[in-house]
C-alpha cells in the first residue's frame, strides 16, 4: 500500500511540476509530511489515529525502499535518495544565502 502511495505522489509531482528543482522540493515535502504525520501519531496519544497512520502512511521514503527491495538495489535507491536530499539542502541554503 505504501509503495502505491509513493508512486502516486511521485507521478503527480512529475506531471504537475515540470522542472527538476520543483521535483526535489516536492520530494522533500513528501518526506517531511510522512515524518511529521508519524510524529503526531506517536505523540498525540489517540490510539485510533495512530493505527490509521501506521497502517496507511509510510514512516519515510527510505522505509518504503526497505520494504520492497533488498541488497544492492536497496543501497542504490537509498544513495539516490540521499543525493536528492543533498540537492534539496543545496537549494535551501542557496535560497537562504541569496535572501540576505
């Protein structure tokens, strides 16, 4: 289920956003969304909400990679993701430096 959610989100991002920079920002936003939802579910104390989020929302994009791949393919996917997050950091720092 979580792989389907990720594939739908990435497909929508690619269709709506045409350039690479927007794709990187959107990928970072999806990762942050997954992590914030799980933080809220774990710390809010509502058991029903926690069950729903744990069932339907993945912990992170890397956890999706871990569920559906192993070995060298998993390592390659994780390193590609790490490179994308490094590019996101570059764009964010570049934006902050230009802003001042």
